């Protein structure tokens, strides 16, 4: 095919897009230099079948697009993406716009390789971004766990315990539901640390936490209060049930010795229990103080036992919560 108009010919010769004209059988009547150089490797264009340059799915799409263009009006355009295959088996995606001309079909094609590479880079970047977002979410989740848990025992820390429990306590008061508070303390812990070292002491605290956790209910809120002390709240629990739970907790710690390497020691705990059945007014701190007083009596009574705050204690107990804490320090 020749072009009489010098301007269109100059454009066709200089553009990097592919310009072709096909006869009604889909054979090349004209191909511009870019098409010949890139897709024909310099071979002559005229008479070559376009579909033989394509992979099988593209050949079917080309047949359909050419037929649609031939059946359409001169001003109609048809679009199709075709994959050219070179002798080495490498494919190149080209996006064609076809329109009917006298005696056949004209097409303008644009190499989409760079677009696909860019798309691949974008997909890769999105995958990396999702990976980083997942890592960030995991890191934030770990930070959130660290913010609410005790590093040695893995139980709730004291700060988070009070945040959770004050809400539960308010709900119990509003709906007049029973609730019990437990103060728990490892017996003779200072003696244990002094004789076996802090590494063994940390193991004992961690193992006590594990044993207590395994013997509490899903609804119970258990935390490390500080030092060798633990605290627990049991919602919807009357005093009769609390006594059974207190004995179970005492026994689970006393049942087996604690061992680290060649070091073995028997460790027990003392518990104090107070419930809203007796402490039926005042803030949660008052219930906690009553549990602490009961714990003081358990210590004074010989340890490895639990004591319950009763109605008789309400007006006659000796040490306050602060005093009992001092009396129990370092035991």
C-alpha cells in the first residue's frame, strides 16, 4: 500500500504506535516501520496473515474484531487486545483500535508492555504495602497486649484490672448481682527469693499465674496485683460458690512443687475473700480492702488457707487495707 499524502506518511513513519491496514481476509496490505521493526523483525509485511502472528486466544479475538469492523460503519471503532508471539515464544500485548476502510480494516495498535510492567510494579507495591500494614497491625496488637498484661505472669496488670473491674462492679451494683473479690498472696515469698534467687522467684510467680488461670472460670477477672500478690474478681458469684473457688485455687498451687533445674520448693498461697452480700455499699475499693483484711487473717492464722470477710468483721476488723499490706510485706 502507498500513501499519497506526505503528512500522514510522515506520521506513520515516525510514530512508535503500530499502524496497519488489513484486507477482508485479515492479511496485511500495509504496516508502518514500527510494526515491521518490532513485530515482524524487519520482514516484509504485505500479504502476511495477522492471526498467524498471535497466540491462539488472540487469533480468535482478532477474527471476531475484524469481522465486526467490516460489518460496521466507517466511523465505528472496535477495540481488542492481542498478544503477538515472536519466534522465540515471547509475547507482546498490543491494544488495537480497528475501523472499516475501503477494501478492508485499518488498525492502530499501542504496545501495552510498559503498562503491564507498571501494573505489575503497582501490584507488587500493593502486596508489600499490605504486608507492611499486616506487620503494623501485628505490632500494634502486641503493644496493646503489653499495655494490659504483666510481663512475668502474662495475667492482666493492675492498671487494666481496675479499668475492667470498675465497670463490672457498677453493673453488679445497678442490677443487684452478687460479686466476690479475692486477694491472693504467695506465702514466705521473700524467704524463697533470698534462698533460691530471683530467677526461681519469677518462675514461681509465672507458674502460680498459670495454675490460677487454669482453675478459674471464663468470667473471672484475674490479675497480678504487685509483687507476689494476685487479685481476682468473680462476677455473678455468691459467697458459697466463692468459698469453693477459693479452696480450688489454694489447692491447685499447693498440689505440686515448683522446680527449676535442680531447685525444687513447695509454695503455698493464702487468700482473702469478700463479697457484695456483706459489703453492699461504697466503691469497689472498699470491697478490695475487705478482701485484703481477710487475707491478713489468713496469714495470721497460719497461711495456706483462705478467710472470708463476714458481717461480724464489718465493724470490728483491726488493720486497714494499708496496714495489712504493711504487716504482710516481705513475709
